[in-house]
C-alpha cells in the first residue's frame, strides 16, 4: 500500500490554496464543500468563488504554511509549486502539488459524492486514466438515492444503537435490510420506501426472536443473450447481493462469476431431451429457498418473459405469497439482431415482427403457419435448430417464397458468434454442412439481406463466419 487512505475532517479548519486559475478554483470549491475555511493567495485577480474565506492578492510567502492544516499548490508555475511544497515540508504541513504526485504528501482522489456517503478512488498517480474509468462505472452503479439513504441511516443511528447496544447484533439487524433487493434505490423504489421498511423493522424488532423463516425474496433476472456487458445495472446489483443463484444453461459463465464468492450456486439448466431439473421442481425450489429466508436470484438467459417460462415461476411464488420482482433482460432476438446487423423492422423491408418458438412437441411444431405468410413480416424463431427442415418446408408450403433471405445466428453476441446466411429453401442444407452449436436463433425475412452491408461485430472467430458465401438473391 503506497499511501494511507483517510478522510479528513476540515470543518472550520484553515486551508490554503496557492494560485487562482481553474485548477486552483475547483480544488478550492471541494474544500469549501467540506466545510474548510479556504484562503487563496495569488497575484492574479480575485476569482468569483462563493464561500471563499479570504483572498490574499500577493505573492506566496515562505511562512504561509505555518497557519494552515493543509495546502494545495496549483499555480500553473512548476517552480513556484515546488517552492510551496518545500515550505510545507519545513512546517510539517500536508501539501498537494498539482501534477506532481511524487512530491505531494497527500493525493486528491476521484470522488463519487453521495453525501454523506463518499467513495474515493486513487492510484497514487500511478494510473489516473484507470481511476477515472472506474469512477465513471461506479457512478452509474450507485444511484443518487443512496445519498438520502445515508442521511436516513445517520438520522436513526442513535435510536438503533440504543435499541440494539451490541455491535454484533446490530450487524445482524442491518444485513437483511441493506442487502434486500427492495433496499436498492431505483426510479420506482426510492429512499422513501426504504424509510418505511426501516421504520417497520425498528418497530417490530424483537431481540429474543429467532430468525424468521419466510422473509426471503426472489428476483427473476434476465441475463441477456450472452455478452456480460449487456446485463442491466439492476441485474448486476442483484447478482452481487444474492445468497443463492439458480441459473440456466444459457447463462454465461462470466455472468455467474459476478456473484459474491460465498453465494450458493444451483444449476437448473435444460437442454434438448436433457432436463437437469423439471420445471415444476424449479418452481418449488424457489419457494423453498425463499421460505428458508434466502435472497434468491433466478437467473435466466435472455428475458424471463420471452420463452423463458418466467411466468410459470412467479405464478408459483405468488400462490405461496413469496415476495418477488422481475428484472427484464435483452432477449436473444434483440441481441442477435443488433450484433449481426439485421434490423428486425425496416421501413423498406419489414413493417412487423413476430417471435415464435420452434420447440418440437411430439415431433411437430405447432404454429399458425397461415399467419406467417406475409412477406413484409420478419419471423424470429427461438429454439428452431432441431426443427429447421420442418420450419422451412412449412413456410414455403403456405406461400412464403423459397428465396426469402434467412439467417441462423449461432451463439449470438459472444466471441463465438457465427452467422449462417442463405434462403428459406437452401438454409437447411447450409446448416447441415456446418458444425452448428446451440444456442441458435433463426431470422427469416427481407431484412436479412441487410446483414452484409450493416454487419459491424467482428467476433474472435471471424474467419469461421459463413455469412459471405451462402446468400442468393
């Protein structure tokens, strides 16, 4: 550890900023926000800075640091900055020299301000670009409502310490409240809601009561089409706070690894003719885990409500009065279409789009084929690989042209993505000659003809992309 991290209490303490330019001004503002009595010294014209304690329009003097808790040298003159730093060493006053972290006695970190909650990031000047990148990411992950939550916790701190004197018991009280999915502020779930939850927890607290079995919660979370960067922020927050994650075959390993390391993993994947767990058993498992008091994330590929059987799972939860929430994910159709440059609707090619499943039941695909004849309609077929021959034959038999462009997207949005482009009449033979691996998505319609000109995603295995050789007008 190169530096010792600390948060300084500067309320009503004298601090000096040497300089008056833009660098000096934004650092002075930060000190003023922290409650410091800020003096600026410079030969430049006094800046318009609200809350400034005093301005000394003169040159820096060697004994100036003697009267201040800390000093910032931000003059724009490297020699003068170095002089300020040297003078601070004489008086054992902490000094930050702008653009010279090596000479400085403290660093100014990147700050995520959710006052009274503050998060500071620093590399000690080693990697400022990385620090700023992390700051931007964390800024998006931590909702502004956390400021209200922190104020609320501060307001109730004395009350809760009197109610629960032992720190260990207070930790047990806080954990389910702060980790629960409903405690995470969102646009529809604000700090005001958390205040209601907290008041209820305080008023019903019983130090002699055993852990209530039945206070669990289930979050049905869509993990998207494969690329972990396509997760929603809400999904990521829930994955990282879950006690138990029940996940499907289509959820990528990199997404599962985002969990807490002590979280329990339960695999409930289902492949063709190979069900690790029957759907009714999955439904009951979610109920049982919630009744044991766990925060459960039911992690599903794509979106839970689009061929994901999420509706069946929450029906069971509702029947047993288990609290739950649903977090949508990017469905395979949207993800694969975007990553292959095939717009599902287009003014010149398709005015509507339909999602159907190609899942075989008793060897047949039971679709309303007559409704799929419209040449201006894009058809997206999930789970259509095993029934591809039958799908193409049926569509041609009801009047869809055999030269209709068609694409089979293999492992879409991942580094292994391959796009097999052909026509409705020839696609089965093209796929037969390729070593296609699930998951796949079938897109049929004139919009597929745009792939060649609009393709932008270049996966690692681009050399195996078969999209350039099978399309015929």
